[in-house]
């Protein structure tokens, strides 16, 4: 933790004098701005994708499945959550490669996969961080008493109305809690982008400048910190912290 | 809630598809590990186990494996001690800055790994003047392992009533005896689960590791990353990848079983909490 606080000063301190030049570079040069925008964009897309994928699965786990199936599903979701990040990124690298399984499967249809690039980064990130979204949503849904749902049912609400008017507002803080992880983890990632694309992200830029220009790298690393602090403050407002 | 047949079926299909999405890539890697051909073209030419033998004989991979074990064990050890102490303090005592501590402990996992990595790297090399080495890897891993242990223990402490400790004190036990005879046995499974998860995390951590590893030091994930680009090493990388999956999955599975088996009547509530604790416990 102490290292985190020292970071801000450090960006100027390596030459033993305090300067804001590095921050100026980051703000003024287009490269950094477009890299930041691209990273934030991908992080947001990944978060939305994961919410869409996680909701039905989490709902099925929490409210529909029998206890036996539920505990199986919990393990099925938790195990990949903890299994190697690198291996998962690597698996996608092989799947998306020219001669990979995706192109092989799509070939008879006459189309080819997205190859390496931004789409690949989006896919891989959504894949890797998906369980991080499922778990909080599942926990949030489990907290909703069944009686609330049957009450809505008895009052004549259709399934979709119940979802929109009852479940969604109740589970929203949990979704925000999950999005903290998907968003933050995507923001700082640099391994997956290097494996499946050649475009630059915040992580890859920091990684490549840290050996040549440490203060600049550190200054650029404060960008995700700043974004995350704002994000966490909003998340706290939305009541997400009770779900962490 | 009553669901129409169609909605129920749609939900099942969505669940199945998502699970397939989660597991197909892992399956692909396992299949590639048995691939006879040296390239990654699909479908594989044939199946063989010869690469497993070659992987075990590969000194680079073996050294990296041992280093990962060592770093994981030591980081977990540090995390168990510090994480337990921090969680005891936060769960049982009210003191100035308590809320801040619980926030600060959680912060490293809410921050992108690259930030922790850069922060550690600059602290070590610029402020403390420490050479990057196995020691710095361990310290780096300990930072997020502490969070895992802390979360598990704090979740357990919330479930445990403080009255047990008060009763012990009333019966004349010193604080140390109370800790040893009352608190610790109650925390045991939480500690084992936290330790296993911490070890699993440390074993395949890569982002923080790239910033804290010395030049000669290669943990297993670093070795994999390094060998991606070497075509003739590819089959061995595939095998090592499968080994890494296994080693990170087994502790998680064990930890999950451990925390699920006990708890009895409170299991439903507790499991929700535990899931949250686990969800939080990610760097």
C-alpha cells in the first residue's frame, strides 16, 4: 500500500525534483489520449458483455436450479475463475490464430474469424473476467427472498416485468460490484493485448516505457488509478460496496 | 417465481452456452497438449503423450516450476500471518483508522495489477534500492495473497460471535490462550482455504511478477510467456499450460470443499458471504 502512495510523488521524484512535465506530456499528446480512450472503451464493452452473459447464468443458479445442480454450477464457475489467467489468454491465442479452431469451424460457412486485433482483445477479456461478474451477481440474486418474486407474480406481473421492476433494481448494486472487477482488470491488463493484438493499451504502454522512461510510465499508470478512484466513488454511491 | 416454459428453456440454453464459452478454450488447450504435430493448426494430426515426458525433462520449465512453488509457499506463509493479524484487529477491535485499514487492504485488488506492479517496481528499485530477486517476487505476491487470507478470515470472524472469546476471558484465559484455544480452532478451515487460494493465485500470477522478478528469476507463468514465441518449444508450453491449470484448480476445489462442508445450519447465508469474500479476493 505504501508503494501506491509513493507512486504519485515518484513520477517526479526520480530526478529528485518535482515536475509535472510527465503529466503534461500525457495530457497533451494525442497518442496517450487515444490509448486511454481505447482502453476505457474496451473495458466498458467487456463489462457490458459480461453483465449480459452473467445475468441469465447467475439467475439460473440462484433461483431456478435445484440445490444439487446449483452447487455443481458454483464449482463450475469458481474453478475457471481461479485457473491460470495466462493459460486462458494463451488458449484464445491458439483459437483465434490463422489455422486455429475458430477459422476451422467457420470455414465451411465461408467466413473467417476476427483474427488478432481489438475484437480479439474484447473477446479474450470478456472471457477471462466473466466469472468475476457471475459471482457477485449470483450472491446478489441469492439475497433476494423468493417471496418477493412470488409477490410480484401474484400481483399479476409477467416474468419480464418482474425482472425489470423487481429483480433489476435489487441486483443492480451487485452488478456494479462485479463491474468494478471487470472494468479495473481490463484497464490494467497488458498480457492479453500483447498476445492477441498489436494495438496499444494503457497496460502495454506502461510496460514498454517502464524500462526507458520510468517517471513517464509511472505518470501514465496514475491514469487508471484516477479512473478507478472515480469509478469506486460512483460505485459507493450506488451501494455496491455492501456487495464486495 | 413462475417462469413460462419458453423462458425456462431460454434460461437453460443461455446457461449452457455460457458454460460452454467458459470451458471450450480450456478443453482446447488440454487437447493441444496431446497433439503429435508441433504446430497449432486445428484439428490436431494425432494424439500422443510424448510431450509430457519432454516437459518433465526440460530444465528451464522445471526450474521455473520449483521457483513458482517456492515463491507461492513463502508468499502464502507471509500472507497467512499478516492477513490473520489484520483481520483480527479489524473484526474485533474498534480503533482510529479501522475503516481506512479495511479499505486499504482491499484497494490492491480494486487497482489494476499493472499499477501494483509499477508501484512495487519503483519502490524496490528507486526508493529502497533493493535488487529485484526472488525476495521481491515474494513480497509482490504477498501483497495480494494477504487480501485473500484477510477476506476469508474477516468473513469467518463476522460469523463467529465475540461472546465465545468473552466467555473464555471470563473463565480466566489470557488473551493468548483464548486466541490459541478458542479463536484459532474456529478459524482453521478459513485459514486453510485462504492459504490454498493464495497459493493458487500466486502460482499463476504474472502481471505483478513481470515487474518484480529479477533478470535470472523465472516463475512458471513467466517461462510460458517467454516461450510462446519459440515454435519448437510450443508442445512443451502446451503441456506446462495444462499442468498450471491443474495446479491452480486443485487448491481452489479443495478450498471450496473445505468451506462448504462445515457451517451446517448457517451454510446458506454463509455461502453467500463466502462467495462474496472470494469474489473480492482477486487481485
